[in-house]
């Protein structure tokens, strides 16, 4: 199996990397192991991952891999030097197996070596080594490499250029091969080359820009005999020309391979042993069934020697990078999978051994019970024989006979076929006052008695009852039961002893069974914990990197009516949502709470005038409230919604709206207070063929059939809300205008109705301010304390709080909102005021007492002095230095003031330019809203059309491609998603909560009967679903949750909160979220 790059592979991979990575920036660097690095490159809209296995390979990868918990010292140095640097060049050094990456026009260079043990070396623009993966000592043909030394390029293979391919060069190469062969033969060295390989491999070492496999391919193409000896080719000019032609063909292959930005690749695979199907029969289009193939080799061209070999299966690829990634990632994935399988099998064997040990112990107790019953029954069936044996032994003991003599006597009597001695088994345990006797069980005794009564033949007194051969006697002895008899007890007392032992064994068995169950549970938990720890140490199975859908960068969910709802995570995303995605027919939802995001509901592009259902509006409002500060304060409020044409970025004259700030004109439609309840669930992306099985679950997929009942309900609700709002407006407007002004004057930054209608604040409407001052009286202080620099500016985040509520309840026709989901405030630039002007000098003041006479004396003293004399005297006494210093300070102050005024003018011009651009954008947007035009990319436009590929509960037979995590109002997920949990405000960090949810799903999938292997029961987990959610990373799922701290309400059915998938049974009754019973769940 091929494990490392050849020089041609390095040339091709460097050529492709140059086309793919140049102009990208390094976003981060990770180490996967001590010799494997992962470099991530990115630019807007493009992300790449480069895998570097030092000494073996480097290629772009489409598979996600687990990185080290902490970066190594080498990776830290690479990050410090290369992070955010732009790749400017990627090339091969000569024809050697070295790739050079240049960053920032050669300011930093990264060299990857793919020979010997390999190396990764970072240098500066003068090739001074800054850091390297491993230090290399000086050796034969190898210069030392360590930090501080200069990295040498001159001795690299063909660094100055590839020599031309001529007859003389080929002749010299052949002569070199012949000399080396002669020297090796003279030295007695064994040549390990196969017969016929001498020419091919010799040319690869002398004409080193061509690898051996390529030379062999060229020889087969041109019909040259590769088994010829180099000396034979040297002696024949025709053969020499033919060889030159073959080498030129190899050069031509190299040029063809690198002629385009993307190079083809070919994997050579063999059929996996013990497989019955033919891999060629399983090809679906261009993708073979990889499970039946073993990858052996890969090349950027198709070698002729393998093209017609039936033993190999050729897998073509259009991209060499993808081919290399598939080759190595497949092998790596198989190794990882085998390791995980082996760990699971070892844990299962350990658990089975524990169960077998406990079962063996219980079986031993049961056997002991049966044996005691048999012994007691045997004693009761042979009372006379037992009594005879006991009397005989007790009589000998009472006579004072030695114990050893008693044993000898019993043996002697047994040989004489004494019936009493025959049932006694040596040795006698007289020290324990016990003897062992052989007794037949109750059934055998009955059979013997029947035989004795039916036998009419006369027998001698010696053989009475025990006649037979020695073999039959031995067989009879083997079928009997050996029973220990206590000489101090009667036979029946001995039987009671055995019955007592049986009762004790029964009690012990019961205790052992109970303890065994507890011990097995503990053993299962311990083994499961060890397995979990072992699996965490092992790298997970490779999974392809999932390409995110365009809306996953926002807060998103699909409502219960099938509408796509989007929310911004910060001010920039709010701006993007407004500028790119808020179109005709869409609805804008917001809440007057700090940190509330801008939420839009995407209506059907084909029927933009169709009303949005009330349930979707309520769910969008719930998202706006939950993603605001109301989540932490646990104080729910209602949101409101307006149509897309009521939202704009055009601010009144003199005002400026920052990023994420918008103007809302007209009436706002208020929603009922939202419940602080979110859900985290999984949706599955299915194939195009599987979409046909699902009923259209999005309302606007059926533009011709709009449910009249739903539309009438929406219209009725809107009419009712409008009437209530108008009534509240009438009741409020019936009050005195002065009182309304007083309420609004509580916050000096809150603009008034009339002033806002004209696009001015309180500062910009002096007439109204004077009226308010006359009417209010006490509020003069609030007006005077109002900060003038921020007054004319647009709305600030504070306007999303109670003051904004006051304005909305008063029915303002035009309101400015700040839809910033972060805590940052909008920076406003002062225009009319805000300059720190110095206090004017008071020239008309009367002089203090005594100053007038003092001034007269000074005037009389210096009346004859002119300016020149004064300057000369000041120079003599040193007073001129202070004057000059004061003049310099005044001049510097004037320059600073001029610079400040110039900067202010620049900023004013910048704001005016932004306002002009915003106005132009608003005009274009207004025209597009009226005409219903779209400005989305093709991918986004396709994504805005039906999202039927995303389903919460797959149907039997569906082909599940991906798992997508979604977080939204629980009401939108409860009837749609199979895997879901309920989120409520709490104190647990979302990272820990997400990990616990994923672990709960994984744990539930290991329980017996939970997974339906046939993927038919929708209430149970399916193997493909388990595989997908096991591959989810907590770091990726955390970004989906729009809140900071929470608590998880999870159902008791296997961790699938409220859904059907996790429990594997009737989980609907066990769900903590059914019927609103949030307190029935398990709090984490």
C-alpha cells in the first residue's frame, strides 16, 4: 500500500494547492498528533483545510478531524508567525519532494519535506530557520537543521532547473548505472532488485525528475522492453533512441498532468477478501461501493501496467486533492472504526465474563441444594444399611481398637465381600467422627427390592443379595451416592442435617441473586464508564465536513406553518438581514427590549401579498423576546411587527442611524406577551428522491391554494388589534396635550411626536421647547441637562426600553428603533454643538481696589520706553523666554484646534456621504419592493424556495443526508422535530447544557430496544440518525443557541425531550413538555 508522495505527486499537489490557496489567509493552525498538522485557510465565502502529515502527505481535506486539546509549542510558534497571513505562492523546490509556502510576499516561508522522516520548517525571508518540527543532525549528504541556522536550497534536486533530456544525458545515466552495478558486484553486495527492474530503477535515480512507475508506464506505451540490461542498451544505438523516445513520452505525461489548474487522479483498489459481490457491479454512476474495496495505490495518471489488470479496480477522480483525501481518509477512517469496534467488543466480553461468573456461582448453589436433597433421601431409603455400618464402626471404637487397625479391618472385610464393609468408602474420617458410605438412591433401592422378590433361584449364604462379577459391582458402586455419616447421630438425624444444609443453601441463593443483580448493575456502569473514557481518548470516526446552509449564519427556525424565520446575532447581521433579505411581502418583527434582534419572516416569493398566519407571527415575536435581555431578567413582554415597506434606513434631516438601527414609520401591530421558552432540536436533510414522500409542509409552497379560514383568522386578528390600538390612541389623545408632553419629557433623550414627525429632536424645535417649558415648569432642568451632542442623532439602544414603549402606546406614526442584539451602543458624531468653547474674557469689569493707583505708577515709570527698549530689557531679565513659550503654546493650541475642526469636517463629510448612499439605497430598495425584484445569489434564491429537504421526523425509506441543529420557540419544534429538548431561563451555561443534551441522546441510543435497525418505527431511533447526532460537535451546536444561561427540561424517555425519537417507546406520555407541564421534566 502506498504511504508517501513521490516527486510527481508532490509536483501535482503543489500545482493544485497553488490554484486553491493563493490569496487565502491562515485562520488557525492545529496539531492532530505529534507529526500531523491541520492548517485552516479562509477568505469571505471560502474555507479550506490543509492536512500535513510530515514526511508522507499533504492535501486539502473535506473530513472533520478531532484536534489536540492544547496546541504544542511548535504549533504556538506557527500561529504567532502565520496567523492572518495571506498565502502568496505555493511551489515545488526543483523536482525534490519539498513544497514551499510563501506568506506575505515571502516574508515568511514554510517548507514541507516528504522524504526520510520528513520535516516542517518555518523560515523568514532570508531563509533563517525560526522554528521546525524536529531538529536534524549533520549526516552524510544532509546539512544540520535547527533554529537559527540557514535553510539551504542550493543542494536540492534540480533547484536550478530541470536539465534537458538528450542522448548524452541518457548515455551518461546508463553508464552510471553500469558502474554502480559493477561496484556493487565487486563489493559482494546482494542486489535486491527484481529481474528486469535494474534499468527502470536505475533511470529513476539518475534521471530523477521521473519516478519509476512513470518510466515503466512510458516504456509500455512506446513498446520498449524494460527487462533489457543497461549495458545492452548502451551497445545498441537503436535501443538508445527508443529509450530516449520513452523518456520523452514520460516528460509529456508530466506536462499534460500539470497543464490545468485541476489534475485528475486514479485510485487502484483490490477486491476485499471474503466478499461475494463484484465491486464493478456496485458502481452507481462514478461512485463505487467502497466497502468491498481495499485501496492499494494512487497516481495522477493511469499507469498502463494496471489499466488491463483485472485484479485491480480503477477509481477515477477529477481532482487530485480529493483523490488523495479519499485515499488516506478512507484508510484512516477504517482504522479508527476498527479501534472503536475493538474497544466496544472488549467491554462486551468483560461484561459477559462478569455475568457468567455470577451465573456460575448461582448454579453452584442450586447444585448443592439438589445434592443435599439426594443425600438425605438416600439415607432415608437405606436406614438399615446405614445403621449397620454405624453400629459396626462404633462397636470397634468402643472395643478400643486403633483407628488405623479399624481401617485395615474394613478393607480386609471388603475384599471378603462383606456387605457392611462394601458400602464404607475409605479413608475413615474418625478424627471428625465421620464415615463415608455408598448408598443407592430411593429409585435404585426400590428396583433392587423388586429384583430380589422376583428372583426364585436359590443363592448361597455368602452371595446373598450381592452376587455378581467384580465389574458389575464396580458399576453398581459408581451409580451410588457417597454420603458422609456422623457417627454420633442417628440416620434420621443425619438426614435432617442434610435437609438443614439445603435450606441454608436456598437462603444463600436468594441473597446471592439479589447481590448479583446489584453487582451486575455496578459492573455495567463501571464498564460503561471505562468504555466511555476509552472512546473519548480514541478519535471519532471521520465525518465529511457539512456545508452550512446560507441561513444558518443567523438565528433561524422554520415555523409550525412552514415559514422561514431569521434573526440577527449582532448589529452587523441585523443590517445584513435588512439590506439583503427583507423583501416585499416579508414581515419585520422586533421587541422594545435591550438586545432584542431584528427578526424577519420570509413570505412566499410567488405570493408576497398573502398574510402571515398568527401562529408564525407569535413564534417570531417569541424569538425576538427570548433573545433579548428579557431572558436573563425572566420578565416576558410582547413584541410587535410591521410590514417590510414600513422599515427604512433613511433618517430625518440632521440625524444619523448607526449599524443595526432602523426607522419604522406607521402603525405597529403588537403581539401578546411571549413565553420565555425555547427548544433545541434536530432537523434532517433528505435527498431529492425522498422529498416526494413528504406532504408539502410549507404554507407558501401552495401559492394557488391559500386557506381561506387561516387568512380570515389573520385578517380578523389584525382588525381586532387595529381597533384596540385605535381605541387606546383615542383614549390617550383625549387627554390634555400638556400631560402627554410631560410624560415624554421624563426622558430628555426621547423625541416628541411633532418634532419626530418633522425629523427633529427637542433641541431642533425651539418653538415647541418653549411651549413645553411654559406648560411644564418643573421640567426645565431636564431640558437644560440634555446632552446636545447626541441629541440630533438617531435612536440608541435605550430607546428599546420603557420610553420606547411609551411612544408606541401613544400611537406615533414614525418611530426609530435600535435593533442591536449586543450591548454595544451606537456611536454618534456631534454636528451643531459639542465643541468645547473657552469662556469669553470679561473686558468691562471694574478693577479691584488699589489696582488703579498701581497701574498709574507703572504707566508713569515706563512712559518713555518704546517697544525695542521693552524687548531688550525683557531679553536681559529673561522674561522673553516665557513670552516665547506662551506664544508657542498658543500656536500649538491653534494648530490642534484647526486639526480638530478639519477632522470634524471630514467626519461631517463622511456622514453626509453615508447619508447620500443610504438615501440612494433606500430609493432603490423602495423601487424593488414596489416591483417585487430580488437581488439574491442563485444559491440563496434556491434556498428561499421550498425547504422540503429539511424534515424533523423522517419517514421509512427516506435517505437521510445530514443532521442540522435548530434552536427556536418550542412551539415551532414540538410538532415537527423528533429529537428536541426544552430550554428555559436558568443558571447553567449553554456549553455544558449542550454537551449534556448530546450525551443524553447518545446514552439513550445504547439502551436495548431503543434503536430500530430496520428504520421503520418513527417513534424509535434509527441507525442513520444515531450516526449523525453522534458526529455532532458541542462547539458547533453551542453557536446555534441564542441565549447565554439556561436550564434544560428533558423528558424521561431516553433523553429525547418531548419527542418520539429518544425513548424508543411511548415517549409522548413521559415527555416533560407535553400539555405545558414544564415542571414535570428533569432539571439539569
